[in-house]
């Protein structure tokens, strides 16, 4: 009887030890998952951006607070297409995200609020070609599933973003390739507000989210670029965007706020630069005529 009791106690102890070991392994697994979640987010954003636009997309860092439901992203950079001067076509300083914790385990992640700050885009024209056309052509292929880049692996999470605010936006237009080189001008945008991304369907992949942000920034610049962006370039940009369709077709609502005083200041600076160049050209023409006669 004692032997039987002793054997039972040993069995209980072993079961307890096994239970403790399993708990320890689960805890280790959880913390390992938390440790790598930032890297997983970083890779997801980079792959989604690269697939959407056909050029290398990099993210400096991701900081996901799994227990707080908040996350931050820093230093997103979209490379300029090959053959153009600038290092980046599109850049983002910081992003602040609120995430629905319950949705993190599912295939569709719900994001009540996403804020993007310090967004910079550069439009270039060289030898009759533009960098934005390369990007928008890739976004058009994304719609048809014919993007040049390998599609992200299956099982990619999708996102529903209820509210997306883009603040402190500057779109620089490089005019060095124009008939009269003017350097560059800036289209200042105070805020772009997007709502209902992915709510019309079953969420959107990260590549589509990146594409919508880029389209929204370029569309707002085109809408407010009259008098800043050269007419031929502006018309071309508007035509390229029109071929992608309106964002409302995706159920996305867009509102933009442009600080009138900043736009007026930018137009005044552009006019001043143009007048200066025209004066210089006039002087060169007068000099050439005097040399001939």
C-alpha cells in the first residue's frame, strides 16, 4: 500500500514538473513572439511597398506595443526609379498606429486610427520621362495582378483602417529638366484625411494600403498644383492618376486641407524664380544680337 502511495506521489510530481515545463515553454514562446513581432511588421511593410510600386521600399524601425494596442513606425523610404537623380521618390518620417488587439490574431487586422507625419514626395522629369509614371504604372499593374515584383507570400494579413490622417506633406517638383531650369518648387499640403480603407470588402493587403497613401498624396498635389507645377507636367500627372480611377471606387473617402498662405508663398517664390530666369535669358538674347550686329 505504501509502495502504491509512493508511486502515485512520484507520478503526481512528474505531472506537475511536466505542467511547469509546458508553462515555461509557453511563456518563452510568447516572449519570443513579442521579440520578433517588430521585425515581422518591418518585413511586411517593406514587402508590401516593394510589391506595390516596383522599387525598393525600406522601413527604419517598427515598435509594436502588443499589450497597449499602439505601434510606431519610423523612416519609411521608397527608392526613386532607376535613372532619376533623387535617392527617394517617397519618404515618411513617423507613423503612429492604434490597433484592435482582438484582431491581431485573425487574418484581418482592424486599425481604428493611423497617423502619418512628415511625408515627402519628389516628382522628377528627365529626358522626357517622369519618375512618378514608373510608380503609377506599377500601381496600375497591382490592380490587374500583373505587378513586376514577386507577390508577398500567401496568408498575408489584411487591414481595415477606419481613420487615416497624413500630416505635414511636401511634394517637391524638380524643374531642372525644364526648358528654363528653375531648380525645384514645393507644393505644401497641411493635411490629408482618408477614411474607410478596406471597409468596403474584406480588408486590404499592405501593398494596397501603401498604394492608396501614395495616390492620395499625388492626387492632392495635382489638385492644388496649378500655378506651381508646370502645365505639361501637371496635365500628365492628372492623366496618369485618372487611369487608376478614383479612390472612392474603393470605398475610400478623401479630404485635404491646404494652407492657402503656404501655397501663395510657394507661388510667389516660383514666379520670382521664373522672372529672374527670364530676365537672364533676355539679357543673353540681347547680348547675342549685339554680337551679331
